[in-house]
């Protein structure tokens, strides 16, 4: 195990050699020490990660506490359930109230409250089923013959599976696409400038699909350092080390590599080209709203015209004719949106661990196991 | 949501394969990948194999996920 750690460190920084430390913990300490040395006297460096699983690693292993004061790790909009706006959920509720369909979705989404209700709470009066994979939803459609609507959420990691399901062309199977492209959100956050992001830790498994190449547009446009990182504590620490080095060089006006891949064991330059093709075939692009971010240009993934017979928006068009989005007053004090933009931490929210807990969540950041609030609650990051 | 779990392909019946996740077997779709064979290690996300990985790398990821699951 230490050998491969060493290999990766060598690849990442060029000045830590393989095999000189045998223990994983020692590696972690060594990388943390190198980060501290690197940033001594440096102005604050703000690094945003974009994945709930990264937040889990960071919080579980107390990585923030290993870093010096002037290196800040922010969590970004890396939780698909969290960034799905209430209006999407409200539309699905509306569909369920007006049509007798079987609705399938992933577990976390079914627990997000809107106006005091969740998809779970529809069970009993409506047929709502939790699936592990969209393929299970397809099987239900084939076996039961009734109309099945899959509430599809997720970034590019999940979108190819939805695309394949659509391409299977099962007559009574429809997708309510709430899928969103991830990179437009990075672009949008940088264009807002409010979180003062100096560098990004990019998500490992989104990158498995889109490849390193997909981030080149961000590099070209903003010259912000990015590292695609794996999910172990040393992956994250190593990514931080690579990023602080790059930020320092940039600030000094020196040449530096801006787009780096630490997760070489799963991510290639091209990514999964076949998955990209099926995604392009089935989905279009549109300006869609994200919770916390508002309207993000080119971030929405509607089912394209060619496959509209499987698009729940189109097929059940008449249901949505009288639809008006309404704000849920229960969420007025919820700061999930600002948590997703990296502006505040869960601790800054007046509801956190008071009226909003994992057992009785108010906002989706506390519902999803990838939500920052839920992760901080789980590991007790609230005793201060 | 975006987590992918590594497993070993034990039987291929295109576009499906039975994948062994440390003893637990599940049918997954493999048509997002080229040329998946028995014995290959794949990363699986929501029932779809999204990437082939080396055995050693699969084991590393597996060990880490185990820590996440059991040592909370």
C-alpha cells in the first residue's frame, strides 16, 4: 500500500520520493508538514472541493485541523440532491398528485422535505419506489406495464446510466430529468467571485466520465489551479499540497501547471468516451436553476427532442400547464444555498443541530449523506 | 451519489455482468465500457460499470470504502 502511495506522491509533486515513509499515517503527517512549510507567510489560500465524498473524507479525518490557518478548505456545490431546487421537487409532487404513475428515484431524494412533505410521505396514497439503479426502474416498467417515471438526479457520473435507460426505448418508461452538468457550475461560481476561490479539488468520479480534458475550459478562462483527486485522506492532502504550490507560483508570476490529475487510478485524459457519447445523444443543454446558485447557464440536461417520447416533461405536459413554483416558508432561515456556494459553514446556520437535524432535516444539505450539514452532524463537527 | 465501488467481474452476459463486491454479487450493466472480461475489475456507479481499474487499485479503493462503512 505504501508503495502506491509513494508512487502517487512522486507523480504529484516531484519532490517526495517513493518508499521513504512506510506508513499511511506517516505519509499524511509528512504531506501536512510540507503544506505548512510551503505556505508559511503566504496570504490566505482558499481551496474549494466539489464533492460530498471529499467533504466526508475531510471531516472524518479532521483534515482541516491538520492544515495551517492560512489554508481554507471550502465545500462547494458537490451534492446532487442538495443542488436540486425545490421547484423540481414541487413539479414531481404535482405530477404524483395528478397522475397515477409509479415514481422511482434514489433514496436521498425521497427524504427531502418540501412544504412539510417528502416523496416518502406520498407512499400509501401513491406508488413511490426507491431504486438503487435506473435499471431497476426499467425492469419495473417492463414487468408491470404501468407508466413509470424516474426522477433522475445527478451529475455526469450518473447521466450516462439515465441515457442508456432512455436508449433502451421501453414504451411506458419516462424520465423526469433533473440532471445537471457540473462544469458550468464551476464556471458560474468563479464568475460570481464571491467565495474568492484560489483553487479547486475536482471530483474523482465525475472526472472518470468527463476526463481531465473537460476542465481545460476552466483553466483557459480563469487560470485557476485544479487537481482531480481520489477520496482517501492522503489523496486530499496531496491535492492540497499540489494546489498550494501552484497558487504560490501563480501569485509570484511564475509558470505552473494548472490542471493536474492525482486520481490516475481511475481518471484518464479522455475520460469514458462511450459514456460521453450516449450522454450527448440523449441530453440537450439549457440554463437551469440550482439551489443556492440560481440560474446557471448551460447547466441543465433536458432529454433532447429526439427522445421526447420518454421525457416526462413533454409526455405529461398538460399536468404542468397550471404549475406555479412556490417558496417553502419553512426553509427561509435555512442556509443550505450559502453552504453550497462556500460562503458559510453549517455552523453559521441558525437551524443547524437545533431545528434541523439528520433525523428531522429542514434543508437538503442535512438530508443527503453527501450534504455538508449532514456530514458535519455525523462526525460531531458542531461541538464548539 | 457520485461514489463508485470497485468489484470483480465473474460472469459476462453482454450488456450485463455479474460483479462480485467482496462476496456480494450484483448484476450490473457494462455497455458503457469496451471489452469487459471475466476477472476484470470495474468501478460501479448506480448499477453501471463506468471504468476499468487495476486489481491493486480496486483493492485500495475497497479498503478505503470499508473503513468508511465500518469504522464510522
